């Protein structure tokens, strides 16, 4: 983590886990576990859509932000099963994940959709967490950087400087998500630095140094200190380990040895 103006941001992606009752309970435990840490680190939890309202109620009065896991780019209409940015906003969301690898690979979402979603979120005052990352085959064939470059440029097309400063990028190598295989800090840093260089080319140095880039992929409390010691890693997007308040709290309080 660099000593620039970038405040670390750690997100919990609950994916399709937790009923409303379970989500309320996890939110309450998470809120209690993080009572002292939220000032120095930004924390976001992204429950499934059905639990957003309940979790939002629990988080009221805390500094933990609420996020969606996906959205549609239209405000309303005949899009069965979808949720729009203004609806997420109305539920109290400040952030929304877009382009998660599970959306890209299991639901066939192309960069163009991710980009439309990012624009819709900005239009309605939410900040997108834009996920990118290569598959194992892409890494093994040596195309990681081409893939990452294509995803960044395609997913962030026409995003203004002002919008970019609110956007969070999550580098999540697909081979590390939910597999227990974390990228080594060096592997992650190499790609994060590459991403920052693309941002420098597009937005200039001053802006690029202010954009936060999270790492995601089997993050555990034990891997956080070394990951966060890297100059271009500004936080984490956490799946499995965010489903237990105690492990998520340890991840968030990585800089105090797990004490919040
Ligand atoms: C994720 O869902 O974004 C993720 C990184 O999951 P996990 O931490 O379980 O690998």
C-alpha cells in the first residue's frame, strides 16, 4: 500500500450466500467486529439483492458501506430478474461490483456491458467496483497483460476523470477466486503496477495515483499484510472469508495484527 492519498478499501462479496435472517446476523457480527477500524480503512459489504434492505438497516449508524453485486444499466423496464442503479441507491448502496469474473464467465457478460453498468452507476451516484482478471489458460499462455489491458479499456471507455476518481478497480485473477490459491504478493503487484500504468496513460499520473486498485482471490487474514505492503495494492475484494465476521474483521484490521 502506498503512502499516497489512497485510503485502503476492503469489500466483502457475499455472492449468493445468506438468507435475509442469516445476512442480518452476519451484518450485525461484522458491524460489532469492525467498530474501531472503519475510519482508517473503507469497508463495503455486498450481500445478495434480497438481503440489501435488511443489511442496510443493520449497518445504519456504522461506517460500513453497502454495495450491490451487479446491476443493469437501464433505470427500469422489462428486464426480468435485474436490478437498476437507482434501485440500489434507494436501498442505501454506495458501491456496486460490476464485471465480477462469475458474471463474465458464467453469465457471458462482455466488457461493453460492464462499461454500461459503470456509467449507469456513476449517473446515479454510486461508485462501481470494476473487476478484471485473467483465467488460468490466459496466464499460462502469457496473455495476462493483454487480457487485463483489454478489460480495463473496454470496461472503462469514456469514464471521465471525475468518475474515475470514484471508481475502484479489483484485480481478481480468475484462477485465484474461490480456489484457495492466492497470487503471490509479487505476482499481484506486477499486474497492479501494469494496471496503474494503463491508468497513467489514459488519465495522467496525478489522477492515476489516486485510483484505488483492490486485489481479490482467496484473500485470507494471513495473506493481507504482505499483499498490502505492495505499493500498488490498495485493498482487497474478499469472497469466502467475508462470510465469517471474525475472518473478515481480521482481514480489515491487517495493519494491527487483527485487532480492531
Ligand atoms: C470474489 O468473490 O471476488 C473473491 C475474490 O472470492 P474468494 O475470496 O472466495 O476467492
